[in-house]
């Protein structure tokens, strides 16, 4: 049976794979895994006698209509297992992570499918402190999912409370204080267009930017349960690009459905991706002495152009597998302060435990104001090498790293490119295919290298 948890929790078609019954069972299993030793030893009863401090969990969600029934089912499973549940309603994923930390609850849960289309949804958990779960902890939840145990009764059963206003204000205050700790308005005079993807940050991001002083033009911030990510947000930036130019804004930012990622647009409507944003922030933090070991943590998918530009600035890079959880693991291991992905997941460990799109937007806008340069000028220092990506289906993906003919072809292309490009073979996490990526000095070179390697992979690894 395939593993239920993917790279970012459990995700799938709501009421298809992800049913209310599954959510209920996940809540039930999660409280058993996160419950304290006393709670476990007593079969879920005795430690909650109505007078002692009860263990707590936090639940937030994005704007999908299916979030209503999934949140109710998840909360039912948790409270039936003896946890008090605080349902904070619609709140960005990083907001739930932040509150999980500052409210000192045993765990947090987010119901969201991020940038996926509306019919999908997902459930992911945060441990105490606001950190995503390691694979081993997810395996524990999956192992006991749906199994019977001695559930609490009477005073041992948990309560469910709802409070979106307090939760949102706590999170917005935290965001604003990240760039304005003394209550100043550092973004005063900056006009910025904000595309909220009709998602979880529709209320949070505009308010945070306004409190920081920005003149905010808002689009796609009218969620109705069905329009999340619908031709809007970070995966569909066309509206943002047009509105930045039409409104004479200095810049624009776009988020995905749960607002853990952010991309930007300069004053000409040109996209500024996650790599360029990370480069801009890394240089700013280096200047301020806040970039630990002058190191930025990136994934293997980050553009070589970013690596080469940072190298000239005296900033080194450390690479990880794709996924912001792996970026965070490396950051914690080395004590690094900044990392992220090309897609716009940027982790700023000074203020967050996960990627936070609204925080990224605030920090980027703040750097535009502090530097005296436009976003276009800042991004120009981090040019992206031309890139091509081809998916090669129906192949033995696990053999890509060991097949001698494939590896010989990779070495030959790398020798041809020298320091002006690179190649990458990456097995899909869910399908029998290999992703072949090439970066080169010109698009023609990248296309040719990618085509040659794709042919070798298809021939040598065919199923």
C-alpha cells in the first residue's frame, strides 16, 4: 500500500481520497502520537480529570469549501481523543505554524492543498514549536490510523472552541513587527499590488502591509469557497502583472492558496521568482550581518544563475532535495538563517519555522525601501540562466542514478557545459518518470542538452 503522507502532508481530492472519515481517523491518530506519556499510559483517560491542564491542538484552513467538513471531522477526532481544540478558521499555513509555537500547544494542523485547484484538499501537521513533522512521526500516525484504543470518556473528552479574530491579530502583529519592531511605518509611500489568490491570506496580507505603511492595491481577495487559485495567485500571475502596470505601482506580490509562498513582479510587470527574492534578501542580510556563515540554503532546482551571482558576492549556497521541509532540516542542522525554493517558499528563521509568503513580501518590500533601488534593479543582479525541463515517462526512475550509460551521458553534457551550465536528473516522487533539467548560457543549448539526455533516459531506462 502506498504511503499516505506525501512531501507536504496528506493531499488529494476532497471527498475522494480525503474524506471526513479519513480526517476523523487522522485526528484520532494524531492525538495518540502527540499525547504525553501519562495520557498514553492510562489509555487516554485519567490525566484529563477536568481540573488539570488539558493538552491542546490548533486547527487552521484555507478557503476551500471542503475545509468546513474536513475541519469539523479533524476536530472531532482530536477532541474525542482527549485534546482541547482551538479552531482558528481561515488562516495561512505559516500563521498556524506561528501560533502553534507561541501558544505552546502540543500540535497544529492545517487543512489546505496549497496551490492545487479547488477540488483538492490536504491535511498537514506541525509539532510543538511550529515545525513540520519528520517522516518518522508521520509514519507513526499512519501506522495506528483507524486502529482501536481505549478512548477517554466523561471529563476526559476535549472541547472545541473557535477564535479567528484573536488568532489573525496575533499573527498580523507578528508579521508587522518583523520589519517594524518599534511601531514605525517603513513602507510608507510604497504602492504595492497584492494578489491573494482568493486564499488564506486574503484578509491577512493586505492588512499587514497597510499597517506597515504601504499603499495597497488588492486583487483576488474575495474568496467564496470555490475560486481559490482560479486563474489567480502565484501560479497565475497574469492579472498581477497587468495591475502593477495599470496602477503605477512600485511592485506586486502574489501568494498561493495557503500563503506559504510568494513571487513578485517589478514595476514593468516582469516576474521576480523565488531564487531572485532569496538572492535579494541574502545580500541584504549579509550587509546587515544577519546571514549566518554568509550561507543561503537552496534546493537542487534553484537556478545556477543564483549560485554564480551569490558566489561573486561572497555568499555560499548549500543545496538540499526539493521540499521546504528539507530546506528547514538543513537550516536547523547548520544554524542557517535563510533558505528556500525557486517556487517562492522562503524560510526566514529569524521570524518563522516554515515558508511564509506574507513575511517574504514584507521583507522584500522593506529592502526596496531601504536600498533605494527598484525591485527591477535589485532582481537584475540575480539573472537566471536559460532552463529546460522535460519529463520522461514510463521509465525505471530508481535506476537513473546507477545506470552507467545514463551517467556517462550526464558527465559528457556537464563537460560540454563547463561552468556555464548544469544538468539534473530527478526521479518523480509519485510517478514512474524522470525529470531531466538543463541550464546553459543560451536557451538553444539548454534545449539541445535536455533533448539528448531525455533520449538516453528513455532508451536506457524504459520499462
